[in-house]
C-alpha cells in the first residue's frame, strides 16, 4: 500500500508561555516492510531545531521556541509505501527449528544482549495475577507462549477510550480491565518479560480499513502501538486487534515502553496547557 499520513498535534495555552523545549518522534522509518518516500515536519511558531536518530533507532526532532506564544503546533506529513507480511506463523502456530528454547532464552547471552527489553519499567510491570497466568504458558515453545499471552491480554482487556490516561500503568489497566492500544502493549510487554521473553513497544499508525482500504479517501485515525518479541528474530504482533501487522501498518519507532517513543513531549515556562491531536490517513494505491 502507498499511504499518506498527516499527524497534527500540539498545545494551546490560555495565556502566552515564554518558552518551550520539545522532542518530536513523528517521522516513520524505512524498514524491510516499508519505504518512506517523503516526510516533512512543520513547527509553528518557527523554532530553533535539530534532528538526530536516538539510541533505539527512532528519528527525533528537538526544538526550542524562545518567544511568547499561545499555541504550539507540530505537523508531520509522510508518504510511505508498505509491503505485505507474508509469514503466517501466528495463524498456523508454526515454530521453526531455529527458534531458541527456554533454556537459551534464559541464558547469559540473551540476558546480556536483550537486557533492556527484559527489564520492567513502571509502565510495564505486570499485575501479579497476570504474571501468574502467563507463567502457565511456559509448557509450550516460547513463540507460542508469547502468542497465547497476547490472546490472554486481548480477552481480558476491553478497548475503551478514556478508561485510562497516558500515565496509566500496565497493572492499573489490567486491574481495571479496560484501556487503549498503549495499555494493551504495556500489559503484553510486561507479561512477556515476566516469562523471560524479550519484548519491545512499537509506535506507529494503522489504516482503520486495513489493506482493502478505498483509494483516495481521507479517513481519521490515531497513533497506534503494538509489540515485538524476540524468539531468535523479532516477531511483531498487535494484541489490540489480535493479528500480525499488515501492510496497513506504518512503523515510527520502538523502545522499552511509551516513554521512549511518545510523539511529542517537552516542557515550557508558563501556566496550564491543552493538548490537541488529529491524524488522517489516505490510501493512495
């Protein structure tokens, strides 16, 4: 698919703020499954800015506004061509012979190389009940245990906008039984790590209509998240939709949790603020 993505976000301030300092992670990255043809990041008011690729491989734009302003707007535009994910391992529950067993996953080499994706954060630490239920899946190959963890999370959590906040933890979402994609991903990452399976949080977008989306129609969407877990190779799965990502998915970046890939974060000198977000996606081909 060829997808045009427009993501506009920022803050309104009741009274002008004196200065603001921010980081934006809103630029898709080229991978084996997608090519970024064009991308542009527009910031108003015009700031001092510079860009770099962070430790996790995500494109970051840092910027500072040193003039009074009552509105900060960041608009990201990208044209991305995505490719199908032909592997049907999840549907067929296939386990390649090359997959590591539990002893290998728990060995020193994996602990050393994947330690950052095994350590829990405040956002991912699982609820004790979830950790106990996930432990019951250790009687099957790691790849299938990870898939069953995704199913467990999908069945327990109901998707409900507003049920949680951006600061909510995996344990809080599990106990409440509701959340959005961010919560599904945090809960899943925490449960996988509790089993000793390296897991990372992935941010991006997804076209709501999927691969069969009508061409040329502008549709409203939102930022999305899913997970990747390591079983010899990184395997992507979306516990919110209970499926492997398709060509309707566009990847921006990954990290240990949402804090590593939040689209816009920063600080400012002033009073209160109100955040706004709008994402639209158009399937061009």
